[in-house]
C-alpha cells in the first residue's frame, strides 16, 4: 500500500488538530479447539491460548503507533462465544471460565476482553440459559470481561423468551454493580443480527466462521469529518447536501486508508497464524471536545441534535462514510457507519440536558445508525419488563431493516431523571433520560418467538 507525500502530510494534520485516531485494534482468538470439557483443564486452555496468541500484541501495537504517529486508543481481544465453549458445564464453572478470561486480559495489560457471548436468536439450550443467568455475577466479579447476547436475526425472528430474560439480566447486573453506579451494564450488549468480526467492545466476539487468529481494526475520526465539513461550508457557503456528502466520503476514504495500514502492519509483525480481518468504518465518538457525532450533525445545519431532520442528516453521514471507506479497502466489515452513544459524546449529552434529544428520537435514529440505543442512562427504578420492551423495539428495527442493531442500557441504581452519572474515562458522563411509564408487562410475558418477516425469505 503506497502513500503519497500529500497523504502523509494530511494524516499528520488530522492527528495533530482533528482528533484522528485508530479507536481499537482487536485480536480475535478462536477457542473452538479446546480439547476438554473438564472445567479446570478448560480454564487453563483458555488462559494459555489467549496468552500464547496475544503475548506480543500490545508491544507490537505500541511500536507501530510510535512509527506512524497515529494514536491507537485501545488494544483488545475477542474470543469465541463462551456459551459454545462452556456448553455442558455446571453453573459455577461459567464463573471459572470468565475468571480465566479476566486473568489473561490482566496479564496482557488489555483493558477489555469480549466474547462472554451467547447466540440465542432462535432458541436457547440449557447451557445458553445458564450462560445468560451468570452474566450479572460475571460482570460484577471481573473488571475486563464484556458480554453480549444475540436474541434476534432477520432470518429467525425475535426470541422473546430471551428478550424477557435479558431485561432481568440487565436489571440484576445494575444491582450487582450498584456500588459503581451499575457500571456492569456498560459491558453488556443485546444484539439483533450480530456480526462475527466486530472489533468494538462491549459487543465484540470471534465468530465461528473466522480464522483461528485474526486482527480487526476499528477506525474513528468524528473530529476529522467535523473539520472537513466546517472547511467546506466556510469556503463554499452554498454547498448543498450532495457536496457535503461528497466531502464526508472523501474524508472517510483517508481515515480508512490509515486504519488498513495499521492493521496490516500489526499482522505482519505478529506473523502466522495471525491474519488480517476487516476495517470497521464506524465513526466512534469520545468524551473529548470536537470528537462528537452530534457536532457533525449540527455542523450540517441542525440547531441541536434531536431536532427534526436529525435522522435524515445521520443517514446521509453514514452512507457517505460507508461509500468512502469501501473505496479505500476491500476488507470492510464489523458494524461500519456511526455510533451514537449518549454518554461518550459531549454533543449528545448536551442535547439530552437541553431537552432536544429524547429516548424516542434516539430510537428513530437507530433505524439508520450502526448500532442502536448505546450507553443510554435510565432511572434506577425502570422495571425489567420495560427494559425488555425497549430491547424488543430495537430488535424489531434490526430484523425488519436487515441490519445489525444493539442495545446497551444503563438503569443506574438510585438515579432519577435529570441526574448526571460520571463513569470517567471513555465511558464519560451519563444523563438519566425519562422513560415512557405505560407498562408493557403483559406483552413481554407472552414469550415465544416473533416470526421472521416475509422479507427474510430470499432463497
């Protein structure tokens, strides 16, 4: 991959003044070759294989970061969904395996290890149920383990029994981590149409169709896109939507080129059996001024994110990002688009606090964004059934629209509407949003499976 002098200078400028970074380099490790189901031996295998595959990962990433001068914010690991690895084990053994994951991440200096996951979109085995029921204790007793559960796909429909259970799991996770404002819920995602190569936590896992060991890269760059839009509008005040979309597309191309370079350099230095996987094109905000998806939408002409027109503006941005990224690499994957987490985006937080952005408007925005309702703070007394109903609504959007969608809800114990809960670091501050008080309990307790839509039949 050759770079011109102009591209190098542009990249240096984006790093220096526009918050360009590589949000994550994630090493996916398969655990499907576990030779035993004996709990102690299996835990040793999990720990040893992760250590063997990732022992040089962080050092290699830091070397490349120093060489190219592009910040790499996170170095992470994802593993085979642990419900598959643990299937057949007793309830207490799930905690043992989660502890092995946490121990490996600690030894390697990795902030998060993802893949304490289950795939139950059409139904759950007894092992899957044990896995889901163990999540609150696992997330309370580990520091680095992240969990996810896929409860719906366009082909299978929505497993409402799993949706109902996950409302209870989220509620229990919040209570289990009450002393830390329910932070366990920040490490738990509920998915529809989950992908196998997502590099972003908390929803990453190493899919069963992936190679043994693979590097996936998640790029970022909201600040770069924001700066490009502002420059264009200053130079050409009459620029229309088409011109702005083209500007975003060209900027995304440059960001993606940097991401692929970093990923391939990591693979080259780690050597076999590590392979290069994908570049996830998602714009991922952070709690830093100027690194905001909300600010991008406002730069397009909205008074504040949440105003009428927000969903259309977001759709335009995401489409342009995807088009630009696909021109830059043939290895597009993951979620690819834009994240709209409330807590991790200063513009989103500001919009909620001013009453411009509501939960219902966020739901509308998730019909076009990469993920879904992400890092949304809710009152601590929100019922498990209401949590399940919010999940069900989002799953329906994903299933009907043939898209990946995720839900990361934070019912903060003791918090009330209007409170601001500070998690610190990349998790930022969470404004507590009001929730519709009409009860969905009877619907949620119907259970069963919402059938797949007619559009799922494409053979």
